[in-house]
């Protein structure tokens, strides 16, 4: 068993990508490192185990990335999705450093794949882990073990004792027993608070009970709350999070990628009263999938239904749950638990509003509606060919954006602007510094990797020579 | 498999996932095809975010291995022999013992004096122990039948998995190279997962050693037949003759390969394995190991009084091997190659 009573140079709290990047970097700088992971070994890796790729800047094609993706392009994309809610200095540090991250990951034993299908066409901007994020985490943990990093699973850190901006010790529960852990420096990489429904209720009320958490059930945000309570500077809107509309039949936690539904552009989406509420064809899906979680979260009862006919069935990736089928709209409404007359009316009105056009699933086509509100501005086709198909949708929360404020050295800042002496942060718990709103694929892993490595570099300096 | 098809994180590991993605629903023929396309590298098990203890409890290598075991019984020819795949380990070991006993008894009763008589390894020494007619006759009959049964199995598989009657040369070449290089064992270049999350080439190299060893031994037998029937040179041959050299190198390869594979298997994490397959695996590995070991022992001691017994022993093992051929794990080579051929044919050209 890992000895938790020793004095370590670096204590890393969390067990995902950011945590392991920090641990490995600090260890390679000569520090003794202890990693406390809340999850058991089988579920280690936080949300990273559900990830698939990393958004990386590159100036020429590489083995895993096509064409080039410049700092300017990357920055423009980030500015676009966040609507300017970002820290340009920290963002540019992240962007520049991603040029080195793929190579670094490979030297830690990670493998990448040449990009293939089903990935929202990201081969130019994103490098894909062979086998996904869990395989990446497996590689990291093997490297950590080889380097002599101590890892304790089932070890939840409850609080840090902060005195005059310096962490004295950490209070943890390891395998069910309380323990005080001491270290010269600390990296918090313990994620957001998305798995803490109580906390989500503070902002969302009862609606939070209907949220599905796509990733790890271990991201309770205990340390985040603990640090904010002790005067650490907060960053990010507590109501902001990465949320997508997922299949309502998904499990409460850890359903991951297979619960997502990409059918919305080819459907109409109705709420529990069978009314449409938003333009399903506003833009191409990669640019819109991340708004639908919030849209559904803001509807009564936090539920919605995607309705389409057999023409659209093969146009999107299948989810793991079977489509609900019926030979008439009335029957479909009945199966979905919707009012039959109301759904019939909505479909009838929608069909009457569809304008002639040339359907093209791959680009912004000219199939749109006229005279209804909200309109459907692309991919609008009459819903008339049985079998009719429905999918129930719920908001699926990936991670929350409220975090701790950091400087360019990943050092945690107090509310008075002073940096903490020995406390650093990386990953979801500080992603809000760069990602104030919105989302783009692979940016979470980019921030985690870059700031994990920075935190590792800085805490490595605490090594006793 | 529905989960896999909506996840697709594993598509870089091997040919199974891209083949899966070409389908939305799976017929039983599709499942047979995918099950035999799987090389059991287990990369997808360790990378799977839904593997047990996750509530989805996804264990693809185990599921495919079980399906694979079913296909061996399903496509066997003649059909009533499907039952031998139920208890394959027992079947193969019984058959092996019986074949050895039979050859020993045969030798002892036909040429009782020759069995323990020391004689120099001069031409015709082997036939002194076992008459040429018996050896060649039995060998050609069993070999011929095995080939017929394997061909019928291939035909059954090919039909059921929807393979067309014509195959392009390009597909054939691709499948051929896939078989020879075991490209699909673990992401093409990183190897497979045997004990845990770490990748290793051990299994691939051991299999190659066994496979090429087997081919060399087969080549040795063929050259020996050529020597005898065309050149008129009768076995045993000199140490530095082609048949002996091929057999020696091949036999060593098989010994190392089968031992390596058994070692990998003993150490392997049982979680992603299918128990139903283990007895098949060990039975074939043991047969091949024995075949190589008795062959090499025979070579070492062919000038001693043990030659007669060892020859009978070796031939007994070989006889059982060919008798069991269509009814042992050996069939995986046929169906795997067929699946690779099917895959090469349906894969879009770049």
C-alpha cells in the first residue's frame, strides 16, 4: 500500500489527464510525487477516460493531423465559441504549447491513430488517441508506475488547509480511513462539480434532478468549494457548463459517448407539450451540438423529443438505444408519452411550412420553412414517410466551468490577486480561465495537458536536491 | 456491439471495428465474420470505458471468442461432428493417445523385431520399423480427408458470411499479407494486451515462430516426398540435407512458438478470455509441441535403439494431428484467413 504519511515534494489531487501530466512532469524533474485518485482503479482517469482527442496547433501535416492549424486559426475558433469570454494570455499559452503535446504524450507511451470516420471531420484540428481516453490514461499510469510515482486509489481529498496563501496539509479519506497528507506543493486537478447534484441545484433548482452526468460520478467539486470558501479567486459563470442533448434513457452517470444523438438537424425537436422551441437547422451540427443541452435544460421538465421519418434514419451515427418507431404520428406520440393531437398539429404545421429545396445532409442546404416560429432554416423536409421515429432527449452535462483563477504558471490566485505559495491547478477545475462559455472538441484535453505540464514543471522546482 | 458501433473509439485497433461500422444491424453471418476477423489482441477491452465493472459490462473480446467457438461447431464438416468442439481438449487428447497407441501396436505387430533393434540411420531405416505402404497410405488418406473437411468448412463459412463467388487478386494479396504479418494483432504496430494494460509483441512473435516453424516442417515433409518419389532417395537423410535442415529449424520454431504461446496464455488476464476456447487452444498447442518435440527427439536418437519407438511415437502424434485437423483449433486459421479475405474484398479501396 502507498505510504501516505511521508512528506512528498508534490501532491497531485485527481487522477485524470491534467493530474497525470502534472505528476509525470514533476517526477521527471526529480520530485517525489503522490497522486490521490478518488475513484477505484477500474474507474480511474476522471472524465479523461471518456475523451477521445486533443485539439492541437500544428504548422505542417503530421502523422496524426492533416494540413495545418495555426495559432491564429485556433485563436479565432476559441474566440468564436467563447464569445470573447476567455483570457487571451492564458489561451495563447495553451494554443502554442499544444504543438508539443502530441509528441510529449507519445514519449509517455500514448498512441495516436490516423484519423478515420465518425468524428465530426476533425482530422485537421484534433489528434485522436488510439482506443480513446482510457487507453491514454492506461499509458500514463504505466509510465507513472515505471517512474516511481506513488498512486493511491479510493483516496478522496476533502479539504486543504490554507494559511496565508500556503497549503499546510490535505485532509483526505483513503480506503475509508481519514488521513492527513503533507507535501511541499500541491496540484489540484480534481475536475469540475458536475457530479454534485446538490450544488447544481443551487443554480438550476429542481431542474438539476433531471440532468444526466455524462462522465465520472467522482467530480463532486469538494475541493473547488473548499478553496473558494478559503478566499481563492473564482473564475467562470457557475451556470455555464458543457452540456449536450443526449438520449434520455442514458444512465445517470458515466454513459459517455454512446448516449449522444446527432439526429437533431434532421429532425424536429418538441418539448413535453409537443411544441417546437428552437431552430433545429440553425447551423452545421459540429457548431450547434453543444447548445442543445442548455436548450433542453431550460424547457419545462427538462425533456424534449426528436421526431423524424424514415428518410432521415441513416443520416446520423446510431446511439446505443433503439429508435422508437411507429407507423403514424399518433402512435409515435403515444409511445413517447406525448399528447397525440398536439404532436399531430405540430407536425402538420411544420410540414405545411416546408419550402421546396434541394436536400444536402453534408452542408448548409436551402431546405427551410416559411411562416412558422421558430423556423427551421436548413434540412427542413416534410415528415411523411413511415415508419416515424422518435428519440427522447435530456440535458447531458460534461463538465462545469466554475473554477479557480490561475496565472500563467498554473499558480492559484487568491481573491486579493496574490498568488498562492505552493498551490497549483490544472484541468477542468481551472478550464474556465480559458473557456468562459461554449465549447469546441478537444479543447478540454488541450487545457488539461498544457496546464498539467506547467503545474508539473513549477512543482518540480519544489524537489529537494 | 450496438455500443461499439455508437462509440467507435477503438476503430484504430484492428479490422473488426471498421467492418462493424459498415453495418447498422448484424445478421448471424455478419457476427460469424466479425468473430473470426477478431485476432483476440484485447486492446479494445483495456481501452473500453464500458468494460466491467461499468454497468454496461462490455467485454468484446470475450463475446467474440464465444461466438468464434460457436462458429467452429457451426461450419464443421461433416455436420454431426460438431459435438467434438464441445469438449475439444478431451477429444484431441483422447485422439492423440489412441493414435500413438495404434501406431505402436501396429509397428509392434507388423515388425516386432524392428522396433527395438539399433540400426544405423541408413536409407530405408524408417520403413524397416513401419512398412512404407502403411505409412504413405495412412498419411495420404488422413491428409486428403482433412483437406476435404477444411475446404467444406471454408465453403460453409464463406456462404454464410455472404462472400461472393469471385475474389479479386488485390483482395487475395491483401488477405495473404494480413495472414503472414498478423497485422491486426494490436493496432498494427504496438502489439497486444496479454496480462494488463501494457502492450506486448510476445504473442505475435510466438505465433509467428510457431506458424513459420510449422510451414518449414511441412516444407520438410514435401521435400522429403520429392526426394523419395522423384529423386529416388529414401529417408532418413543426412543431417545437412534439405528435409532435415528444414525440419530441424521448423521444429525448433514450433517448440519455441508453442511454448511461448502457452506461457502467454498461462499468464494472461482471464477477464477478457472465453473459457470455452481455452481447452481448444491448449489442445492444439500441446499437439504441435508434441509433434515438434518427438520429431526432434527422433532426429537426435535415430542411431540408437530408441529410434523405432520414437518413430512410432512421432508418427502417432502426426497421425492424430491430421485426424483432428478439421476438428481442432487449427480451423481458426481457415476461418480467420477467410474473414480477412472477406474483409479485404469489402474494404473500400483508397
